[in-house]
């Protein structure tokens, strides 16, 4: 099956590039690029989806890569979409679903981006995969690179949680723990990739990561049998929310559906650069005449949710556009609410989320309480990372086991009244 990939368009200034463009960002203004397609006039038929594949490449007719023999053999995507009525009831929501992307090969949503980036890297003859990461993008890249035996170099902030660093190392990536923040690691990685000519997978900077992320929209559409009213996305750099929004826009442009969801951007109050920019635009009446004029002011992020702790969002404009153009909203919640959301999701739906992923549920609860999301609307809440990635945070709120003497009498006495 051929790809309909026809080039790139700049998010900021709209300048277009052809398929042969070998760079990463807009040569005219430095803005991030989005991948464009030339869909057939009559649209894309759903039967073009490849039933033989049980991963994101089921949607390869809507992706910018074609050499499937270069894809990782690992199963990426096709994650479950669970009904979550008991959890939903806690926020008065009657139609809540959880999309559990913690079930990807490296246990986070980032595998979707990595899977497409890997094919692109190999199609263009890259010898080394390189990226900066708060942890998940890196562990995903390391995992996927290992699956095809490709060298991989990752820059992480020195404070990335131990489990994420362990993942990187176990998959055999060369890991540099940068003395500084994620933003420092990102800038350093950019310089090294440019000087060494390595494939740069950095979020936002590389337009192919967004293409992988958009596949979650295709799955939601198929699993639900329709486009939901809301999709809730925990947000740091803004690439996931922009990617999922693009997926729904592609479905519409390819004439597979006429509907679009509203996007809810969920952030920590301690890392909310994108929300601030979205609120400012909403106050001023919505979409600006010129997206180039929109500035996203950096913040000094301190959130416990390491995956969404971002000073300078690397795909901020795409995220703000997703919120504004979808008629959606942005919410920011305190870290205490994010941590409390971990056991709530686990106990209310059986899904264990890392702090960043739990931010989606915490944000959705706030949006429901504020009347932004109403009880009858169909809501898909993205669970972007598995809770085992950061057990230290979970232990802060999960409680403690009950000490017990090793005797039947003591056990019976202690379990009295438990049913
Ligand atoms: C688990 C998890 N959730 C949410 C995000 C936020 O994605 P983005 O930085 O693209 O907004 C990330 C990114 O690292 C993540 O790993
Ligand atoms: Zn541009």
C-alpha cells in the first residue's frame, strides 16, 4: 500500500516543504513542522486499514512511512480502551473510558512516536538514534532500537526516576545523565545531533513523533465506533495532545468521519506554560489572526510528575492550537491532586498510572467540577504511562502494608470483618 505523505507545513508561518526535505524544522522561521498528506479526492476507505497487523501500522495508509520491513517487531499500540463507570461516577461522568497506553512495549505512550521515528530513521539510512528525554521517550527509543539492534544515545536529566534510567540501561542505550533539567538535556542533545549527524528524535523538533502519536486517535475512533466528545491528555511539551488532535483532523480530512473531539489539556499547576498560553488566547476571544504572534512564556517547572515537568514546551504551539481549534480547554491541578489520582484510578478502574498519566484524571475531575465537561459527554482519558515507572511517588499515597505475626490466630484476628 502506498503512502499519501506529500511533505511538511510549518505550524508558525505555514511555509511548505516537499517529501525530500531532509531537515527537521522550518527553514524559513525555525517553527516545528507538521507532516502533510495528499488524500485521494474520494477520501480514504476504512478497508485500507491493514487487518493483518495488530499494531499501529494497521494505519500505515495514514502514516508517512512505507517500508514495513524496517519496523520494530514489537507490538506498539492497539492498547485497550476500558469502560470505567465506577471511576467516572467519582466525577459525575456517565461515559468515561480509559485508554491504557501503559501497556505498550516500554510501558508508555511514547512507543507510538518511537515506532514511526524508528522506521523513518532506518528509511533515511541513519546509523544512530539519539534523543533527550524526561525518561519515557528515551526508554521507548532504547527499547525499540534494541529490538532491531540499532545503536541509541540518550540524554536524560540527572533526576529522572530510577526505573526509567534502569529501562534505558537494560536495553543497552548509551545513557548520559545531564547535570541539569530536561530542558538542558534537550539543548545539549540538539547540538550533539547536529555535529554528529545522528537521527534526532527530540519531541516537537522531529515531525515524525507526532505522526506516531496520532495513531491513538485512530484506535479510539475504531474502538469506540465514533469520535468522543472529549479526549483528555496529560501535557508537558505538548506533542501528545497535538499528535492526537492531528489524528482526528487527519481522519476528517481523509473523509473517514465528519466529527472532531474537544481536547482537554491537563497540566500540573507546577508546570503549566501551555495552559497559561491557552487561557490567554481564550480570554482574548480564541484563535489569533496570526499564530506566529503567539508566544509561550517559559515557566520554572517543579512538579512531581517528572514526565510533564517542562520549562519550555517543545511543541507548545501545536498543543495550544489543539486546545483552541478543537474548542477544548486547559486545566492545571496541584501536585497533591495528581498523587491522589494514582490510587483513585487504580482502585476505581484497575489501571496503575505514573504521576504524569494520573494528571489526566486529576485534570478531568477538575474540568467536570467546573462544568467544562458535562456528565453525559463521552470522555476518553489517556493513561500515558504505567505506574511501575515511578513506584516512589505511588508509595507516597498508597498507604502501608499491615505488619502481621506469622500465626493463624493473629491473621484471623486481623482479618475480622473483611468479608
Ligand atoms: C507518561 C507521559 N505522559 C504525558 C507526557 C506528556 O507528553 P508531551 O510532553 O508531549 O506533552 C509524557 C511525555 O514525556 C509522558 O511520558
Ligand atoms: Zn515557519
